[in-house]
C-alpha cells in the first residue's frame, strides 16, 4: 500500500515542473519573424541586412538567424549564421547584419530563425531546440 502512495507522491511533485516546459522547432518560431535585403559587396561577398520582429509579450534573446543562398534548382550553395545583437524587445524589433561568402551561383536567398530564448518571469525559457 505504501509503494503506490510513494509513487503517486513522486509523480505529483514532478507534475508542476513538467507543465512549464515547452519546446518549439526552428520552423515554428512562435511570433518571431524576419525580413531582409541583400547587397553585393565585391565579387565573393554578399551583405544581408535585416530585422527580427517579436510579436510576443516576452523579450527574445540569443536569437540566431541563418541565411542560405540558393541556386537555380533550389540547392543550398552558401550559408551563414549570426547572432542578433542584444535583445529583441517584446512587440519590437532588432536589426542584424550578416556577411555571406558567395559561391557566385546564388539566384535567391532564404532566411530563417535558427534558435532563440524568451525571457519569462525573470528567467529564461529555451526555444527552438537550444540546449542550456
């Protein structure tokens, strides 16, 4: 009789902690969006200027953006990633700049948010598969 009660007590102590954990995949950045423009800078360099917008009630930090250069067939021929400096404020935005080494065969570019963290209640809630 005591063994089932101990098991129940153990499970009840774990329940509140488990209810706060949430994981988002990089393809679903939960209210974060990115816009960008590209500019050639010499023969092999491309500058990518953009901004990350945050539609959430929590600030985002440690935001990593990735840009990929795609050829005519849609294959990735170049890639670069960069941290967005500072914090992306709640319902605000933050700029970024990425220097991409070009392969020369890029026809278009694709940009996504690779990882981020939301600041929640004075702590940090990790998102997009980022480990502590």
